[in-house]
């Protein structure tokens, strides 16, 4: 079986990888900024103690960042 890839496949693959790396960097940066904005909370200590509420808040923060960054990357690449 032979595959016939379009000519723009390599360029799209490189763009996807590049924007994926940028997106991961922005998610980590968003987490660090949120951590710096809340200096009285020690996230690692509270999560190790089993604080479920903090885990839900941090999960929501990360999912929210992922959604926004995904929409931005999609609009840059010409998606819907």
C-alpha cells in the first residue's frame, strides 16, 4: 500500500510541532505566573497533604489555559 502525502504535509507537521512546543511553554508559564500571584499558597505542600479542592482549581486553571492557547494556535494556523 502506498501513501500519497500532499506537498504541504512537511510544512504543516513542522508548524504543528513548533506551535505545540510554544503551547506547552505558555501553559507552564501560566502556571508559574499563577503561583507567583498567590504567594501565601504552597501548592506542592497542599497537594501532598491531599487537598482535593486545590487539585480541582489547579486542574481547571491548566484546562482553561490549554483551551485559550489552543484557540489562539488554531486561529494562527487558519483553523475554524
